[in-house]
C-alpha cells in the first residue's frame, strides 16, 4: 500500500539526493562519451580504449557515492517503510520532465538495493516496472540536437544530400576524397534498392550522433521509401596521413546486428535522450532485445535491469524447468539453463581440480577484464548479478543437487525460493565441439575456419584464450564462432611463446613427461595439435587455413607489434563489403 499523503520531509530529501546522484552520473557519462569524437579525430586509439574501460566503472562509483551520502545525512536503518514509499513517489515526481527517466529508475534501484534487505524489493519500494513513460520525450532546449535528422533527396540531389549528411557531423580531419566516397555510397544504395524509384515520402533518416568504437565511427540511419525501410550504417575510418574515408555501406537488419553484436565492445554515443536512440535502433533491428541495445550504447546497468524484467516475464509465461546445461561440464563453472530461454546461467564453483590453480576472485577478475576489454566480436558479453531469487519448483532436482555440491556458498535455500548469491548470464550458443560432431563436411569447414579466425581476432585484441579446446567456443545463430570460457584468459603481452626445445638425448626424446623448464606464463603453441586435431576432417581444414596458430613465431610476432603500440583493425563486417582499395586509389 502506498501512503495516503506525502508528509515526510526527509522522504523528499532522500529522493532529491538520489536524483542528484543520478544526474551527476549521467553528466560524467556524457562528458567522457562526447570526448570520443575528439579522440577519434586525433586517432587516439589507446585513449579510446582506456576511456571505454573506465566508463564502465562510472556507474558503480556514483552508486557508492549516493549510498555514502544517504548514510551520512539520514538515519537509514531507522527509516520506516512509509518513508521509503514516500521517497519513491517523490522520485517519480522528479522524473516527470526528465530526459533519462528509465536510467534514473534503475539508479534508484541500484542504490536502494545496497541499503535495504531484499524483502523490500517489490513495487512499493523499487521500480519493478517502469513508472514513467519514455515515449515521445524531446529535448526542447535552444540549440539542442534532435534525435535524428531527416533528409529528402531527389534523383538530382542524391549525391549532394549524402555529402551533406556526412559533412554535417563536422569531423575535423579532411576526407581523402569525399566525392569518391559519396559515389560509392550512392552506387551501393541504388544496388540495394534496385534503382531509384522514389515514393512521395522518400527520405533518409540519420541519428544525430556518430557511434564510436575502437578505430571506427559509424553513421547509423535508415532509408524510407513508401512502405519499405532499409537500415543502413556507414563506417568511417582513418586512412593515409590521418585523412578519413567511408569504408563500406552496410544495409539491412543482419548487417546491423553484426555491428551491434553482444560480442563487441560498447559504443560511445553522445545522447541526451537514450530511450529515443533505442526506439530508433529497435526499428532497425526488431529482433534485438531492448536490453542488448542499452548494453551496446554503454548503458549496461539499465540493460541488466531490462533483462531481469524479461526473465521474470518469461518465468511467468513458461513452465519448463531449469536444468544442467547440455555439453561437457566445466571444471570451474557450473552452467545451467532454461530450455525455453536463450541464455545460460554460470556459477563459479567453490572448489576446482588440482590442474586449475585459481580462486573465485581471480575468475571474477577475468570476467571483469572481458567486460572492460575490446571483445572484437569474439567474446560474449556477460551480465553479472547478485542475490537472484528463483522459484524452487522450477529447478530440476539434479540441478539443485549439483549446486549444493559444487557451489554451496552461493546458494540460500529458503523453502519455496532459491537465492543464488552471484552468477553470470550469457547468450546461449551451440558448443563448438557439439556443432562439429553434428555438422557435415561443409559445416565443419566453415566452423573450423571461423574458429581460427576467432582466435586471430582475439590475438589482434591482445587476448590469449588460454584453454583453446573446442568446447570453450560456441556458434551463434549467425554462424560466428565466439569464445565464452574466460577463467584462463591472459593478455597476449603477458605470455611468453616458445618452441618446444630440441631433445638433447634419446632419453629426453622418449620421455612421456615434460623434461624442459616451463615458466608460469610459458606457452608452447605446437603442443595444441594433439588436443585439437584428433579428427582428420577437422585437421585437414585447420592445417589448410590456420597452421600458423601452431607456430610460436605467429604469436610472438603479434605480441611484439602490440608492445610497439600497434592497434589492429578488426571489422564487424565482411571484407567483401568494403569499398575496394582500387576505388580509393
């Protein structure tokens, strides 16, 4: 029950302190995001990577600041339920004209979760459902940018319109040859549309901010012609002598899904009204959950909130049971899933076999590394949760037994409810070892080539996977191979890649044991083969396309280039989509 009257002055002060904390967070978030444009213009790739990693920490820092302020200024432990209910109502009032109300609601939840027992986590005290609509929010302040700009070209003005679209972003470096790039864009667009047959409402809509990630800036929008809408993205890169060029014209939902993949780092996008951006992007990619779009925009805490709401909704509308996930069981993680829900739930076990010399904190550190690092489309994003309540009757008995055996410290069994104190959630993929067992020759060829490409993309991003067994990789619905087992990953630059020494005598040659000295970060790539290439069909493809992965020189060469400051290009689109180098000559 909500209070009849708002009579508690401290409730309003609490609400004001909370909105102050959120506003400070989003102001700092936008400041570092807006600076991505300058970092891109200056080709400050290391600065861009550092900013992307640091920005992830901003939210928790602001939440902790708000918690500290509330504890210092209010008798938190002595506040009544009525006061908290009034604080929530005051907070809703403060969000009526707010430009980021959905994010502010999530911030409220994050702070109160650190202050209140979870028995309070219901509608009266937190935002289980959104209380303020995000529909049709506009920034009417003078000089503000609209969410998107609309352009209305004719056949005669198509070239000039595209040139104006690109130049409106006012990037500081000159383009190598913007007329050439615009010709490429127009030709690609006409090929996609099957010629130029405009309807009365023919227009090009483009989001007002570029999407910055790694070494690229992406223009995102859509072409509207009659009843047809065609999503589009233009990647803008640095070329020779620091000048810019448009690298490709990408059309259709599938192309944008690859760019906005959950296996890639978050974008930096300067947004006053993020819900408007998500609404626009959802029109381009209707199959993409809103939670993943917020994640892609760097608003992963709200993405977590939306995901959890989706999970609760799915639980209400399904009847199957959580089970131990199919596949080879891990030595470090216990993995379970709900067959009707396309995600897996991962728990860090309390103990590990002797060959796994690690700790819970070290494993959590690996997952944080992946969260903060450039995932180059090859490492699945993870959502991390604490104290998640599940209905006990939805768990198979075997799964409960496994959790109690391997993860007793993470489980609180309160009769009808199981509370898991810490878990990770990832998109479900087909484990690569299972995929290879079931695939025909064509499928094996594709998967093995993709596997090698995945490892090489990780190498380019300064990541050594550690355990490269097939079971630690998965195949996505788009056929991409993605790495998802992070407990042994290392920075490539922290590893020492060596050849196996030549035996000095027959005894060493015939020895079944390792007779040479091995340091803690030593890696011997030629020893990968016995574990990976037992299947001749797999071996033939691997050796034809990726034999260099068994050569220490390959790994060491990449390590040295990264140490020298080189940042590799890893593109979220096929090489065949790139405008040719000849066309740029």
